[in-house]
């Protein structure tokens, strides 16, 4: 449970920094994402999930 809370907290910190430091740039990023075809967005999402799982697996194997 502590790992889940840690991960969730880190996501909130990163998302909060984006909103606090570059709110107007975020609108440009959202527009750019809208212009990407849905299938490409899906593949990017699956790639992000695979990378995340890999990083968690590596961290766990290092004893973190």
C-alpha cells in the first residue's frame, strides 16, 4: 500500500508542477494531443504502460 501511495503522490507532484509552472503551455500540449490519431494515442499509452511496468520491475529487482 505504501508503494501505491508513493506512486500516486509522485504523479500528483509532477502534474501539479506542470499546471503551476506552465499553464498556458498545457493548452498547446492538449491541442497537439487532439491532433494525434486515436490509434496512435492508444499505442503511445500502451508503450507508456509497458515502460512503467518495466521501470517498476527493475526498481523492485534492485531492492528499492
